[in-house]
C-alpha cells in the first residue's frame, strides 16, 4: 500500500493473473498500489517493495538478475508505469535488494 503495508493476495506457489500474454507460473508477483503512469511511488512503498523482494529472493534463491517487472515480460502492458520504471531502470531497486541480502 502507499503507506508501506504489505498484503498477501495469493500463496506464492499459485500463479497470479496478469491479464496479458505473459504466463507468471514460477514467478512471485509483487504489486504496488497506484497508477505509476501518473503517480510517484511513495518512499514507504519503495522501502516495502525492496524489503519484500529481498525476502522472496532469499527464501526462493532468486538471483538479482532474475528480478524484473511485468513490462519486461509482456509488451501488452505499461506496467509498472513510467514513474516506477524509472526507479527500476536506474538500478536503485536492485542495489537496495542487494544491500538487504548482503546485510543478512
């Protein structure tokens, strides 16, 4: 959520629905609430997403190079939106995940 709260929607082993041609089997889907074509993700969202993805990567032995966004798998979506995409493309997200993994 915008305040950084994390909610569980489906068990991680159950594939989510992307409403695109992308088949998410074998992927953990992490969603941030908002329209990031228009809005900026909040600092709380970015911190929570970084912590959650670091936890998922640790628990499921996912290398940093395999962490990507919906738009990396399907051209049928604008997801994650240009404002969240900028955070991913800058490398800041992966650096944050790497730092959390190294700290544990």
